[in-house]
């Protein structure tokens, strides 16, 4: 971002690792390389090939119930819920 007067520029880098459990943090991370030659410069983004990745997913219990995968009146609903969530985690880990 250039200053209003055009006398300086600002870049606000983030972290190269996931810092919170939100979907945006599961996307490709980059580092910035500032190249300077004389009075010219450029900031080039370089994608990281290895980062601490994680997968992000949503589970709707209402949808699971509509699909017949979860019966909220079942006395063992907590056990079934644990199984469903474990399946979701296994799917995300295998991505």
C-alpha cells in the first residue's frame, strides 16, 4: 500500500504458519521477497512448499439427522455422534 503522499509504502505480512483455526488459514502460504536495485524495488510472493497444514471442515448435526445418520432421540446418541465426528476427522486428515 502506498502512503497518501507517495513517499513510502507499507506491507503488512502475516504468518507463514496457521495461527488460528479458520478456513482462510488452510490455504496456500507465501513469503515475500523484497528485491531492490538502485531506486527501484518490487515485492515478489513466493509460495511455500512445506508448511504446517491443516484441514478445515464443518459438520451440521441437523443435516446429519436429516440424512438419517443421527437420531437425537436415540439413547446412545452421544456414542453415534462421537463416531460421526471421528469419521469426519478421518476424512479431513486423509486429504
